[in-house]
C-alpha cells in the first residue's frame, strides 16, 4: 500500500460526503467527525504499514499475498464505512454492513500483526533486542485489536445502544487507544 493507495481510499470516503451533502450544520459536524474516524483508521494503518515495510527486506510470495489482501481491505473500508453512515440503509443491511466493517478492520489488524511478527523474527536487517521486542509487542497489539474488531461482529453489540450509537461502534474506539499507547512506548524505546 503506497501513499497513492491510501489517498485513493480517503478520496472515496470524501466523495461519499459530496454525493450526500449535509442538510444542516449539525449534520455537517457529524459527517466530518465520521470521515475523521475513517481517516484516522486508514492513517494508522498506513503509518504502521510504512514503518514495517521500511524494515522488511524481502518480499516473498506470502508477503505479496498479504499486501494484496491488505490493499483490498483498505479499499473496501470507505465503502463499508459510508454505507454504515449513509442513513439510507435498511436496518438489516446496516447491521450486516457494521459486521462487515468490523471484519474488514479485523483483517487489517491481523495482517499488520503478521508483518510486525515477521520483522521481529527476521535476521536481516540486524535489529537490537529492544527493537525486535517492540515489533513483537506491536504484533500482539494488532492481534488484540483484531480480536476486539472480530468480537464486535456479534449481533448483540449492535442491539445494545450507548447514546446514539450501538456498542459495536464504541468498541471500535478501543484499538485507537491501543495504537496511541503503543506509539508512546515505541517512542520511549527509540525504535525505527
């Protein structure tokens, strides 16, 4: 996933804002906040991916296959997110779209975790034990995040409302906290 692919995915999300313009200032704020969440997810994925790929030296068949799946999940993310936020979907479709979105984010995290784990095991380039452990911790962090996304697929999390949103949506914010904590830890260990 290069910068242009991330920009393409973000452009699709922005295009959805244009195709269904808000009718009042409150809706404008909600649309921008929603786009901001989607933007944040894609940027976190892009930063993680870029950092991991800057350390990975070899691209084998497995890495190419995982890159392809990651690119697909990143490309689908704005579509699914906009389907959830369009307000024009039937309740059944909205539930399925929310489950598909959670699965999509989960697969992104699994793949980023696999990349981080691969870097932690690689002998080339030589990495200090502290940096190697940082990549292992990042892999575990991504897999825990993936588990949260996958658990949020359960229909019960769509039936429980917390304020205006189902519990599933609030669960999606937990991995963002993990990313922030992991980033802070990485900065303290002076990783790549």
